[in-house]
């Protein structure tokens, strides 16, 4: 005679005195595109392209390592582990096929318990200042969490 499989039961009871403990985090995913608007068509410029990509890559790492400086939170809310549970980033630095411009696509994911916004003018100013450029192109979008996998595929298209 065969026995029926045991069912594993896990139960929890909400602690009504600690509402925050039972709160689930929100996920916010931002897609940022930055284009330096510098063209590398001429042969003398092509020699610099790898070096310029390395400089841009280093600056992206610096930016991402200090992302808390570019996050806007509600008044009185502090950027810490209680409010921001997890932050991750994926990015690619590439050169456009037609105009030969260095650009990047960055996806930044936040798992949080408060409202999170990015300070886009401050981000743009960081890159302009550190690259010594008068202007750069920047586009930013807030993505649905379900779109993240498609964006990851897009970031890896040429890598």
C-alpha cells in the first residue's frame, strides 16, 4: 500500500502591534541612457575611443558607488538599510554604429520601504562636470519590474 505524500505546512500570524514588520518592500527600476554626443568618425579620434570608454566606465562605477547622493527621499527619511533594502545596477558602455558616439544604458533597481526618486539634473551635472563637457544627452525612465528581464537582454546584446 502506498502512502500519500506529507504536506509541509508553514504558518504565520500577523503581529498587529508591529505593522512595519509585515510591510512588503516596493521595487523601483530606473533605466538611464547617457550619450556623450562626441563622435569618433575620424581616424585620429578612433585611437582615443577605447581610452575614453574606459574613462566613462570608471566614472559610471564612481557614480553607482555613491548612488545615495543622487536619491531623493521624502523629508525626514534617511538613506539606510531600514528604508532601502537593496540596490543593484547593470550597465553597458557602447559605441553607436552610425554616429560612433559613446553612450551607456544603466538599469538601477531599488528594493525599498519609502518613496524613491532619482535626482536626474544632479546626475547629468555629475557626468558633465567630470567629463569636462558642456552638455550630454540623458533620458531616464521608471520601468515596471516585469520589464527588467527584457532590459537585461538589451544591455547584453553586444557584450
